[in-house]
């Protein structure tokens, strides 16, 4: 149907984009898995991180990759504080309130950004922005290759952290058994805030990897959060491996779908998959039966 | 610790605890004391407030009124502080971490203890429960009910308790396992552990206990040596419905 000269670059493009989608989805799925809430502010917080990367470049001349040292820790602190000081307090312990609080935060953050930065599209200009790497006979933009490997490394690090450290164990314990966790002396509030902070911190990494090949506007998060949510459902709510596989699948479907149906209809495939998954495997690829 | 203030043998001293949920009062002034090395039985039918009472001790519920002293220190309403002080609860329904391996469950039991202490305690727990040793890398949720109960107790032991509170440890176990469970409690006590045993199984409990308390309607209505309670059929009929 397609010449491999067209298909291969398209699939590679999909995989590299998909890895970044996966990264955004990893934070969302971590927060869902532990706190059992959908963080509607996820897209808005990605936007905040992208603006950080942009202004560090614009005002301080910092390369987006060097921003990896600053933006993820800053986003972690923002996430931790948001959970501890705003979300928990405003929700009064009710999950349905948390949905509204994060949705309200998203609207607030976006409008403040709109007021401060206007809706103009901003990009960073890097010396390697137009470099390409040859892979399987196709040319892939250098920033996308970096983003792909960066996303995989982040996912691996996150996986190791959750599996092998005390805090990681505590996070998994709280996710499934709150009372048991309190009885072994785990401070549930702290674990919640750490999970939220880590989930938001990962957005900081995604922003640094994304910015050299992308742009930022106050609304940039919308597209990402919808896709990330699809990935979380596709992979199985709360599953890391699922988010990673789901991200890659969605990236490829979008790219190949775009090739087939035209750029503007490329996302049809994503939501067709979304509906099929909900119909036939609602627990997701890696999810467990409820 | 000055002996005048804290008699050596006294471990837990509870006075006039009132507590509840929302506006509903569950505990209407509970007082009791436990001496070092004892097995104390807390008896009473469902819904009289036994679990609420030990939730207060563990710091899960803040009492409205009253005070508790543990090893001479005031017991703070904070689960981590209570645990560090050496008061450990193995809850009814086990509440183990089903998605984690047996090893990770045990490691989390020692969450408040140092790395070396954890390693040492793990060895001891695995000696006590050889069954768990075979299953270290198995997911806890896939084990049988009896094994999960062992794990729950093992996880409690990982926290180096001075006083171990067991809430309905025999619930849902087969008769053979129930007997094993009581033998185990007796053995742990023999190793120097003080135990507060909350149970429905009145006979077996009073059999191994030193003293018993009967709770009714959120208050202690009867206390005495376990043997005397066991020998008093009238008391058993009227208070415990057996």
C-alpha cells in the first residue's frame, strides 16, 4: 500500500513522538495509580514547564537540554506544593472535588499564561534544531532522536525508582492499601505529594526534550493531555509498561494515520483505538481485571 | 526511667478514652492497663468498639478525650510515632500489600527502622515463618489466607514491637490453622513479646491469655484473670454469648 520510503520515516516519526507522549502519560498514570484521580491540570503544567524552558533560553541563553538540570526539579517542587497546599486542602478529602480542583487549576494557570505571555506561538532556536540522523534509510530530526532516548531513559529510571527504593515501595503500598501503609508508619500525605511531585517533575523532563522540536502557547497542553489520557486508558490505568507501550502505539497510529488520511485526520485512528479498547478491553493492555 | 514514676512491669496504661466517628460516640471512656510480658485478651461482640479502641492506640483515630501512656511516655496520635515507640498493630483483615512481593511487604514492615535492623529482623521473621521464606518473591495477594495472616504478623514483627496488638488473627482460618495461630501467639509471648489479643474465639483466647477485658457498648464492663473468666459459665453466657 505504501512505499517503504514513505512509511519508514513516518513510523520513526511516530515512535519518537510517541515516546514523548508516553513520558507525559507516565506522570499522569503515576498520579492516577497512587491518588486514584485524573490530574486535569497535567496539560497546563506541561505548558508551564515549556515556558520555563523557553524563558531560560530567551532570557539566560540556556540550551533546552541544560534546562534538564533546572526545570524538572522546579516542576517537582511545584507539584509537591500543589498537592500538599492546594489540592488536598481544597478537596476536603473527597475525590470528586479533586477532579474539580485540578480542572480549576488548569483553567487558572492557562489564563494567567494567556494574560502574561499572550497567545503567540514561541519557539527556541538551537544550533541542532535542523540536524538529522539517518536511521533505517530515513532521516529523523536530531531533537526527536534525543527525545526518544531521553524518554526511554526516564521511563527506565522511574521504573527502577518505583521497584527498588524504599519510597518507591511506599508509593506502591499506598496505591493499593492505605490503612496497611499507615500501620507500617508510612505518611500517606507525604507519599501522595511525592507521587504528584514526581509525576509533574517528569513533565519538566518532557518539556526540555520537547521544546527543541516543538513550540509553546498557553493552550499547548490541551492536545497532549487528551492523548496522554488515551494512552493511560490504553495501557491500563496506573501501569507504567502500559503507558510506554501505549505511547509508542499512539504515536505510530497518529503518524501513519496522518499519512493515510491527511495530517488533520491523523488523530482519528487514536480515538478509534480508544473506543475499541473501551469496548473490548476496558482494563487496558497491561491493566488487571477489576 | 525512674522507677517511682513507671513501675517496671507496666507497659500500657490507658485512661478514659472517648472517641468516635463524626458525632457518633463509639468509645465512652475506656481504661485498661497491660503489664510487660502479658497476653491480654480484649473480648466482646461485634460492634462494641474493640477495633476503634486499638485504632486510637495505633494513632489512626484521634481520641476526643483521655490519655494513653506507653512505656512511660505519652502515646501521640500519630501512627509513625506510635510504631517507633514499639506499639505495633496487626489489623483485622490483614491489610497486607497485595501488589507487592512478600519480601517488599516485610521490608515495608521495617519502614521506620534502619537498614541493618531490617536485615536482622528479616532473618528472625523468616525463622519464625519458614513458609514465607519459600515465597519471598511471590506477590502477597496470590497467597492463601493463612499465609497472608502469617505475612501480616511477620510484617508487624519487622517493626520490632514491644507490644503487639493482634486484631482477629484467627478470622477466616481453618480450624487447624486457628490452633496453629494460637500456638504461635503463645510462642511469640514466650520470646518476650507482650500481646493484646482482640478475638471472637473466646475459649481459645482465654486459654492462652493471662488476663481478659470484656468490652460492651464502648466501655470495659468486666476484667479479671483469664482462668477465672474461663471457669465462670454464667459470665460467659451473659457477657460473651457463648
